[in-house]
C-alpha cells in the first residue's frame, strides 16, 4: 500500500504540530527558570546597593557622625554638612524607590520592601528625616510619595528609634 503525497503531507503536519507543542513547553520551562534567575539577581543587586550605602556610612567616622547628627538634630549641622546629609538620605530614598517599583512590577520579592519599610519606620519621627522628606518629596514618583507618606502617618507602624541613643553620651573629663 503506497501513500499518496497528500497523505505524507498530513503526516508531516501532525508531526510538526507535535514538535511545536513540545518546543513551546520547553520555552515555557526556560522562561520560568529565567524569571527565577532574574528575581534572584534583582534581589541581590538591590540588597548590595543598600548594603554599600550602609557600609559607606558605617565605615567612615565623619559620614556616620553627619548621618546621626542629621537624623537627630539637623539644626546642629553646618550648611556643608547639611548638604552631605540631605544628599546621602536622598541616595538611600532612591534605593528604596527603586525597590518599591521592582516589587510593583513583580521583579523583586515583597519581603525586601517590607524590610525597607522597617528602616523608614525607624526614622519616621526623626526631625532630620522629616526635613529631608519634606524638602525632597516632590522629586520622587507619586506612588512612592504615597507609600512613604503612609508609613510616616501610620499609627500602626511605630518608630523603633533606631537612631536614638545609638552612641553613648560622652561626658567631659574635667
């Protein structure tokens, strides 16, 4: 029994349809793995960026002093130190805004943003943070403004006083 050319064509169509379905399944598995790798890389880059900010401040005595004084008592800073403090806080807020949007688009795990909410809550009642936020708020995207404003206004999210009483008060040795 010999097959006609039309019958060979039908068999070829069935085989090619099956091959297309298999290749689409393979692509689906690869996309899933790629999405997971992208989320991991994004989380790593986000945490690394914020860690670098903290390390830069924590390893530099002058930067640490400016940060602590700026948070607690911004009026104590000279004009130049205030400038450093404000830009340093702005850099941190830019990192937080970036994380906010990465969570919104589904590239970053919500837990990373939740940990940053705790950081904002820790300083939400501090005069230096409030001053920087008040002066620079409009530079940020509206959705991020609302997010930070909600943290500041929240009675449920309590300030942990993270930057209060960090260093022991030095007494004059007279």
